[in-house]
C-alpha cells in the first residue's frame, strides 16, 4: 500500500482508503495478517475491498516495483535515463505500476500479478494480446487442482463492434459479453449461432442507469459551470429528452425509461425515484430554460449564454459496453436543438475520454451509473461525488477525500457527504439502509446525473463446449466481471472447438 498512500505517487487518494482523519494506516502483523486502521468506524470496508476499486492492497508487488522507487533504489536515476517516456522516477514508477482500472496496467507484461493469467505482451502494442497461466495463482479447486483450468487467453484488438460480430459468426470467439451483447445484435447472432457453434448466457448487468447524461459540474468554463449547476437547467434537459424514443430506436424496446435510481429488483426500489422528471415535455423544458435567463437566441435559434455567445456543450462519447452511446448522443443533440441548446458530439476512445474527464476538462459525456442494486452501498457515485470515477464532479470528489484539495462543493453537496457517513460509520444493516435511502432521495432529487434508460440485463455468447461458466453472470457497479469466475471455466474435450 506504500504506493497508494504515497503523496508523491498518489496525490489524490481513493475514498475507500481515507476518512476524515486521513489515509488508512496499514501495518503488517504477520506473514498472513495485515491490519487496516481508520480513525473512525468504517462499516463497509470489507465490502469495498471485494469490489473493483478495492484492488490497491494486492496489485503492487514490492519485490518488483521497489527498483523504480527512489526510497528503495538509490540508483533509480539510471532506470529513468534508460526510459524515454519517463522524466523522473515518479513518471517511471507510474509507467511500470499503472492503476488496474486504466489501460496502463495492461501495458507492462513484466509486472507480477495474482491474476489467474499473466499477459505476455503489452496491450495496445500488438493486434493480439496473449496471456498465459500464472503459476503463482492462489486458487485451487475442491480436489486441490491448481487453477485456472485453461492454459491461455487471447484478445484480438479490432477497430469496431461490427468486426467483433463477424468473429462471432465465424466461431472465433469462445466467451464474450461486452460490446457484443447489445439488443440490436441479438437477431443476427441468433441466425448465425449454428455456424459459429455458440449459445447464449445472461448477464445480470443492472445499473442505476445503463445510459445517462453526465454534465461536468466542475466545468473550468465559468459561464458553462454557472448554467449546468442550476437545478432548473438539469431539470429542463431531463424533460427535453424523449426516453421512449431512445429505448425504441436504439435499444429496440429492451430497456426501461428512467431517472438514475435503483432497479425494481432492489429491495429499496421506489417508483417515484425512477420516474422523477422523466416526462417528455419540451414546452416545460423551454419554460425552464427561459426562466434561468437563457431566453435570448441567435439567428439559428440557439440560446445565448449570459456572455452573449451561443451556449454550447461538447459531449465526449465512446462506444463502450455495447450500449451504443454514440447513437444515443446523436439523438440527444436533436432533442437539445429542439429547445434551443447546442450540443456538439465528439467521438473519443475510452482511455482518452477518461483522461480528459478525470481532469474535469470536459463539458459532458454519456456513460452509465451504478447503484441499481445493493452495489449502491459501496458505489453510490451517481448519488454523491464519491469514488475514483466521478467524472461528473471530479473536483468535488477530490475535496470529499481531502478538503484541502479539489473544489469545495456547495452546502447541498456537503450534506450528501454527511448523510453517507451514516452508511459507512455503522455496522448495523438497518442504520446503513436508512442512511442510504436518505442519500438516494436527496441525490436523485438534485438530478446530479440525468438517467435515461435502465436495462434488465444483457447477454453474452459462449462456444458450445465451454463449461462451468456462470449463467446468469452477476455484475453490479464496480464488480468487474467475468474475472471472478473465469478460472473455473474449461473446454469439454480439452480444447477449443474447430
């Protein structure tokens, strides 16, 4: 944990490892025992560890990474000099030890790992990424056999989702859900499943909203920031969007028009949360926009900001998760134009979008919101700005971890942080649930994010001789699947189908 807590390497700590007293104190108690000590009760720490952003304690091997750290290697400058991409030891360390939720993690095949497979080449440098069985993987099956069962994995890097579809038809994919499990692909995949020798499995991906508008509420442009932080602007935008049309045209009716809110399968579901401000009402949207001072228009019918210039928001959009965000964004631009708002759509790849958005250098983007099921307890970041992926308010999230950094939020956002302490500071499930419900009520009511569509899950494809896969495959929030289950998957007959 030295790296995750080192101010030089990680100036912005993840909220899972910080409380009001500062970063967690980590002490080795024995060969198999580590103590994590916070300054106040943390009733969700164990749950947070098993989700995606709980990885820091187990992905930074000291025996390997010490060579790149100035406190452990006095000759580290020689390694810096040998690496053209590193200006100093900090840059070198970050090159070799990128966070697991970023592409840089997969670009250093020399890095030891506790994963079931270890990459042999760097992601992004070749057309096919290859991983081989990790002899140091820590799991065995019930009979004591070393896992994983499968010797190796490969991932082909392709230019678009259509190429993935063709590979499936040709029998070149053994197991996959993301990018391929979109409703528009189901008919074609069904028609070609005998040719490709595959079947289907269900994916229980149930977020608060699979498709949502996330405005940057920490926009560096003062004019844009003032406007998007007005509740009535966000409410107007919510009423300007025809969610039913998005669901029909993009998702073929497979989703449910919603606000960002828990799914009906959640024990704490409330219909009023799911339907709040979701009525398609352009007249009301126009009225609200006029009411906040955006009542003047240019010759093309677009609204002028308080500076006298056309008010324009640039949306970054990446085609990720199989949810057809570019198609949704084009529809959003049309709805915005109908009420006099200028939305410009800019295509981006995921890594570039995350780089820009994490620095709060964007206007808006289309993404998903977790919090559809019990993951809302540890991943509430569409109800308040907490966590490592709060790109709708990254500076508030930074302040929430350390109030000497980031941007101090307004009082209604500070209140959300206080409410959430009721979730984290107690081990009593009843108290945790009461605090969570209060948080969702207030966060949902503030329209911090604007939900559009919620799914009942997705689907994946699996070759006919693959066994021991999970169906339905559970996924919620930052539970990064299928990684927890793949070590037990095997081929009947011992090899891929021809």
